[in-house]
């Protein structure tokens, strides 16, 4: 391992300057037809980074790493919010993932956490392909051509440590130190990808239903907050 100082990682401090550099709510949440940049990114009294949605349809908040990473281990300690009235369901379209938005899907996308709005269940997925009209998907859900093995317990709301091991030809995702899934394939590009943590109150619109394949089931109609205690990246050779 190299990079023990976690260079480029989100190590929170009193000034909040790193949080501000990672806050991409205004750009990310304006990039599609269902999200609006009304969510907020801040630092709470405990020094944790927070992403808060308003509960209104489309409300979105996002942090994205300024740097991109390949051949790396990425670890974050995240408090995932519960959907009000459903203590076992993560609220909103909440995701912790890797991609390069400028080249998607060519360089790939790894969803290490995705509270899917169609099912309300968390899934892990890999997406890649030559164009947006030809995308390969391998996932822990049952809706795609390649099924990823499930080797551990899925996420629930609350504090969890999420680890991503990512390199050319392989990735693995761990929840609280236990491997949840892994995938060995030449389709895993190993390209340098940015780190994203995003949340959207999926609206009840035709555009949203066309995107997710049906009505949303886990959007919170009241404000909910994600907290991040730390996010660290180690590069390796």
C-alpha cells in the first residue's frame, strides 16, 4: 500500500474547506430531468459532513471527489437515513458510487451502495459499455443479465463502514468488514473514477418512472440527512 496519508481523501476539518471543494450539488443535481439542486451540504457539530434533502420532489444533494482513482481501496463511514415510518429502508435514491460522468459508460460505473427507488432495496452494480445505448450491467438485483453473488448481509439504515476494492478486472464491496459481493471480469475497466455520494428524492413524474422502470417507493417527503464521518483512499500497486 502507498498513500498512507490518504492524499486527496475527504478528511474533515474545522474550516469545512474540503467539504466545500467536494460539494457538487449545483452541477450534479442539474444534470438530469428529475433532480433539482435544493439539497444542502454542510458540516455538523460533530465534524461530520452532511447531505440533506428537503423532502420535496427532486431535491438532491451531492459530493464528488475532485480527484479520480484506480487500483485503490476506498473506505467511508456513512450514516444512511431511514425512510420515515420504515426503519429498515434507506430513504431516497441514496448512492455511494464511482464513475467518470464525462466518459460514461466507457470508463465504467461501480455502485457500491444504491438504495434503488424502484424496490427500496440496496443493490451493488457494475455498468460499462461503448455507448449509452449499449450498456452492460452486472448487479446483485434480479433485473440484469449478470447476477452478482451475495456473500453477506445487506445494508440497513444507520452507521456503516463501506469498503471498495477496485482495479482492472476486479472489484469487491465490503459492508462493516464483511464482503457483500465481488466481481472478476474483463468488463471491469480499472479506469480512474471519481467518488460520489448522492441522494435524490425521486419525483413522481413520467421522466422518473421511465428512468427507474416504475413508481418510486423510498422517497422521503420530509427532510433527511446523510452523515459522513470520513472517506479515505489508499492507492496500491
